[in-house]
C-alpha cells in the first residue's frame, strides 16, 4: 500500500522556493523516437520517495515540443512559483496530483496545455491505467500539434502567394 502523498500549501511553497523539486530532462530526436519508459521510471522512483517531480521529454526541432509530468497541488507548471504561492498559501494538506503538460507554439494560444492525470497515490497504486491515460494524452496532443502546424504552414503559404500576386 502506497503512503498517501499530501502537502500543505505553505510546505509546497517552501519546497519550490528551496528548489527541492527533483527534475530530469530527456531528449528525443523526433516524435517517432519518444520513449515514455524512462520518463515513467524516473517519475515513479521520485514519487515513491515522497518527493516533488518535474520530468520532461524535449522533442528536438526548430520549435521543440516539451512533454512533461509534474507533481503539484494545482494545475500550474512548478516554475510559476509566484502564481502557485498566491493560490496555495495557508491551504490545508491536500493530496498531491500529477499533471500532464505540453508546451509547443501549436498546442494552444498560450503555447501551454496542462491537464490532470491522477493523484500521486492513484498513479503509484494503478500505474498501468494512469500511464496509459498519459501516453494517450501525449499522443493526442502531438497529433493536434502536427495538424495545427500543417494548417499554419498552409495558411502562411497562401498568404505568401497572395502577396506575390499583388506585386
């Protein structure tokens, strides 16, 4: 049985300010070489030690895509320490959650998408189903990024053709 991972808001703030988040970054040459196994292994080992985690896979390219898993009390990237601090200050102990984060110019207008995966406890107790959910989420977001990028490039090409015709 996994120990329930909970944190008070002020303890989270202190951990972030003291940079006590365990981080790791992996690189993939392209979308076909993304391997989630190392990411999951690192996240699982870190969470089993009751530590906050931020682990990412950076997909190389002109505009790198970042696929990240982070443990947090709220759905903000851990690097937003000031925003998190304002929201969780003096909050009572709550379960720590695991969030799925995708960063790319083509994922949303803000270039950031963050969604809830599960509580850390659920992730550790039912790894297979949560890992499947995370893998499907990343696949969906990569498909969205690819579609949006193709559409943006086509629009850019159309704009260029219209401009050429006016000259």
